[in-house]
C-alpha cells in the first residue's frame, strides 16, 4: 500500500498536517456517528451507541470490517458487525447480560487529554443504570485512530470508586472475508484454547494455519504475537495485534447458528470471522484509582 505521507506530498499537500479529520454526523437509523478520515483516503465510522466502529476502509478503498445487512440501528440493540465493545463481562461468564453493557450504552464524545487531535475519543461512566447491574464507579475511554493501512482501537478503564472491581472485556472485531472456507488464520500454534462449540473443551492449537469449516467459537489464551488472516479468495491479508489484551477469541457462528440470529443476513457467516482481542482467562482487577489499558491494532498487509 502506498505510503500516506508520500501520496500526500504527491497531491501537493505537503504542508498540511498528516492527521485524521473528524466529523460528526448521523448514520443509520439517524443515530449519532463520528467519521474519521485520513489524508491517505482511509476512513472509519464510529457510532456513539456502544462506541461501536462499524466501518474501516483502508486507503485502497477496501472495506475491512463485516457489518450485517440485518444489523439493528435502533439505539437499544447491539450492532451486529464492526467492533462491539465488550465490558465489563465477556459472553456469559458472569451474572450480567451477555457481553456486559458497554455495547448497548450511550457513550459521549470526549476531549483528548493528551492533546492529540488525530483520534476520536468516546467515554462512558457509571450511571444509575450501570450501577444497578454492576455496582462500581468506573470511567471507560475508547480511542480510535487510523493510518493509511491500520485501525487502532484502545480502551482504558479506570476505577473511580472506593472499592476494587474485577472485569473481563473484549474488542469483538468482525473481519470481512471473501469466503470463510478459503481463509487461513496463522499465529495461534502452540496456544492453549478452549472451544465453546465443543463443550468448553481445552486443547492446544497444532495448526500453523487454521482452516474454518462450520461453527468456531474459541478462546486462545496468552497469545503474544499477531494473528494473521490470509484470504485466498480476495488476496487480502490482515493482521490483528493486541497490547494489554492477553487472549484472542475466534468466532464464526456456522450456518445453523447464523440462521437463528435475527440480526444476521442469510449466509453472511460465509463472509466474516471475528478476531477478538480479549481479556478472559485472568480477569482484570483494579483497586481504587487504578487504570487498565488494552488495544487492538488491525493492519491490512495486502
Ligand atoms: O465472542 C464469541 C461469542 O461470545 C460467541 O459465543 C457468540 O455468541 C458471539 O460472541 C456473539 O454474541 P452475541 O451476543 O453478539 O450474539
């Protein structure tokens, strides 16, 4: 992919700062949205509902995230596709509603305390509604930034209460692929995994490159390098690199479970794979005043 600074210079814009442009508008369902545009032509869309990234196009114009045609934009439901923010509970591993409440909460736009103007920052604080489910005072901040070929999503959680709390979390990224049966997923060999589709059985990944046939729902623990998705149908290669999130979740519902999801289009399981940056195996504990940070960086290598 062309270097953004070079193409910028070629366009005669060398004196303009190489930063993202951030614009507020309304997207599907009239819902509030922020559009982040990079001088290279790359672009991302982020809804305030759930702090949900729904689109990421690289500078070559290719959409890299899957968003279901049946996704609901009603301000109440979680949006199917893009990058749902999972906090403070991953899946049904606890008493809260599945995947916690952050993905269905109304976040607000925040200023960047670090003074950077090249990223979008959204924040969520505890409210009467969240405290009823989870009795803790917290502040979560989600920052989204772009380069020509990458999208970075960072979440910071702070304990602003008087008691410690514990949580699990994930950035539940849905990658768009040409054909899920023609992708190879590398970077997980040797990692311990827990497969939900096989009754939470534990195993060790033996494949250099994993192939997907039907339902897949796995947590891989303590992954320390990038997960690389090589798409033979389109030629695209995308890597997902995490920092602060030790675990990786791979999910595809397979045909039967996909049919049972009301907000999933017919056969759409064929064109997606979730590659999630997660903290599941060892929940995060924060004492009063402490902060935790996790980031997922998606990069299109081709
Ligand atoms: O991250 C994988 C997972 O927990 C799967 O078990 C699957 O249910 C998926 O998330 C989607 O959950 P959702 O509540 O969005 O339908």
